[in-house]
C-alpha cells in the first residue's frame, strides 16, 4: 500500500494549502486523522461517487467535524469534487466548502461540528441497516477530546445493547486538544477498558498514522459478530512535519510563509523516504 | 367528555399506517407509557426502538434512521425533548435535514405539580428559532390524527407538541377541516380575533360564546401550525378587527403570541394582547388549576377581551 502512504503526503499538502487559502482550519487534527480517512475511503468502505446513492453503500459520519479539511481532501481524491475548487473556495464568503461537514456536498451524509453527535447518529444508521436486512457498514471517526461529551456514551451504550456489529467507530487518539494534553484536560487513559465495559470490541492500532495498520484493523472489525468495534488509532497531532507535530498550539493555526516552506519540505522528504 | 388524549390519537394513526409502511419507526426514551405508545411497541416490536433515558441519543438515532430511509417518530416528554436534546434537534434533525418527527408529549404544564423541570413552556420559542424546523400544536384528537397523517406524507423535520390529558373535542370524526399549515377558522366575528394553539383552542372558542352573549363578536383561529405561521390567515382575520388576543400554554416570550405580533405589526398594525404563562416558575397545581389561576380559561380570555376593547 505504498501508494496510499504516498497519497497521504499529497493530501497533507492539499490540506495545508486549503488552510492557508482559507486563513484558518484545524490543521493538527487534520494531520492526525487523515490516514484513518484514507484507510476507510481507499481500503475499507464501498463508497465513491459512482455509488453514492446506492442504499447498500457503506456510511461514514465525520464526528470530529472540525477536521473537515482532511475529509475534503480525501473526498476530492475519491472524485466527489475537484480539489482545486476546494482549495480556492474553502471558508470563503458564500462558499459551500465551509469549516465543518455540509451534507449539501456530494459524499457527505450528515452535518456535524458539534461534538458527540457522530456515534449516536451512526447507531441510527446501523439500526436501519439491521432492520432492513441490508449489509452495509457504518463508520464514524471521533476525536479523543470529544469523548468527554456524554452523548458519546449514550451512543456507545445503545450500540452494544443492539449488538450493532455493522458499526465501527474510530478514535483519533492524538492525546492533544485545544487546551493541552487530553490527560490533563479530562483523562482517557483507560479508554480501552471504558469501551470494553460498555460491551464493545476494541482494536488498538499502535501507529494510527500507518494506513496499512489501519486497513488491517478495519478488516478485522468486519469479522467481529454481535458487538460494535472501536478502532483506537494512536496518532500524532500535526503528523507529517516536525514544525507541527505533537504541539497543542497547532490545533488551529495557519502556518507562516516560513513555516509553510518547512512543512512542505518535510512532507516531500518523508514521501521520498517511503 | 372525551377520554382519548392527543398522544393516544398519534399512536392509533401510527399503528394503522405501519401496516402498509414498514419504514415507520417509533422511538421512545423510557417513555412508551407516557407517550401512549406501548400498544405500538407491543404490536410492532420490529418497528420500535427503545433508547432508555437518553433523550439526546433518541434524537440522534432518529436522525441516523431517517438518513437511511426510515420515517422515525421520536417521542419523549416535551420538556426534555425540546431543551435537553436541543442541540441534536438543531444539528442532526434540522441542519442535516432529516425526516424526523419529534413528538413532545406532556407538553406545557401537563405535568402540573411536578414543577418547572417537567414543564415545557419554552419549546415553541426554542424549536421555532431553528431554521427548517416546523412547529405544530394540534388542538384535539381529530386534528392530531390529521396532522400526523399529513406529516407522514412529507420528508421534512417537524416538532409536534401534545398535552398529557384528554381535551374536549373541538371537531368530530366527520367534520375536522384540515389544511396543512393553514389555521382553522372556528367562527367568524367582527370585533376581536382570538388566536390560540394546542389546549388553549377550546377555552378560546368557549370565550367567543361568552362574548357573543355580551354582544361582542369574535373570530377564533385554531393556529395549530405555529411555524410556519399562517400569515395570510392571520391578516385576513385581523383586517377589520379592533383587537387581537393570542392564547398559548407557553412562556410569554418567543411563542405563538410573539410571532403573531411580528406579523400583525409589520402588515396590519393594531392592538395585540398576549395571554400566556408567566415569566416565572408556574404555581403548583394540576394543569386546569394552573390555567384557571393565570386566566387561561374561557372566562379569563373573555375578561381580557372586554378590558381591552
């Protein structure tokens, strides 16, 4: 899957360009979650522009909606809309490419942005699949800071209660949120145990920025019966360039011209080293 | 006296319709009994989802179901559905434009002496402020049934508030004029226009009878469609009237009365008096006692008209 790893650096470049052009965006989380999105859209889900209205398509809900730039980059790479159009218009006056998912755009099922909604909504989608005997799967990606929202756990409870093995959640475990380390803000270190105690199957992905490892995890989740699965992707916020990596300040930051140059250089070098 | 509450009328329609439409799904948050939906849950378990006491989850799950082609009716006490789940109503239902019908049961002060936590006197204001959300307060069981049948025909979000107790019939099975998003004219007069919604329609109608005996003629509008408000119906009715009185089981701000004031003042300015619950926790008592205390009854409405004409 070397091509997907190479793709991740191309998409990282698109994301940074989007944020520079739109003068804002959640760059750190975009960099940590983009590999999960690539693994889902290019190695897991049966979804693309060709089957976007098919009732049997897999469903995806971007629960951490603030990282919409990463989603735009991946959807554009799948052919839902042209990347140039996104970069030129992101966050601009009157644009349809707004700073959180907008389901008037092709490929986006639900609007989000308010945290803690993606999992409960996905529970509804998975229940509908079970009721209709359709074997599509439902995926959602949450941030780790987001897990402080009580509604996440309402959804987690219901997903296990209804034995939704057609539902797979991923947690972008980058350990940083806007105010700092997640363990200082609201600790989640026993995350695996929490999900297990709620009746979930838990898969830990050691390097959540490795597309290969993620694809293996999502494939494994498909075989688990009788319970939902959560894939905990241990990621690095700002992954791709030392300028941004593991720095809470890059939760929402626009690179300066100098930083931009260094970030692009880092992306190119890492892509080259693959 | 009618013994069938509006919530039961909803259940009866859904029980009937689900036989031919398997996409109808009813969701409750440990509220199937309060919502009169236990018979539905029992007869159609495959079309019923229990979320437990988790109103936020109730609404989000309903939105997810709708997005996958289902026609969910999410029923929960109006007090919790409208404010605890407000974020989910706004984002997952309205903003994402999902075909969810939110059923707020035991609305207004139905729960009487249980206190402010159980009263929903803010739901009209809250729900009406959300773009793409429609707000309905049907008056009796026959109109409630017609409304639910109409909502099954479209795919847009809606919030419906009904009370806990049976209310006296206004219409009959044979004679229940209903046009979607058009107020029903109960009687026509020249002096005053009474505009009411939900449980307040019956006392407003009775007030018109009291006033008639005193030589004051009133038009009464059953404004079950609070949003979209029937603007044309209001303007037609108030055109030649001397006074407009609105009556609602809601806080005095942001409800149907406020919306009528906006419409009348911009298009046909004249005196509008809003009768509503106070801007305070309401007095302890059964809902009828509460209504009587605040003049939200036939006598109180008639008195307000006389004082303001």
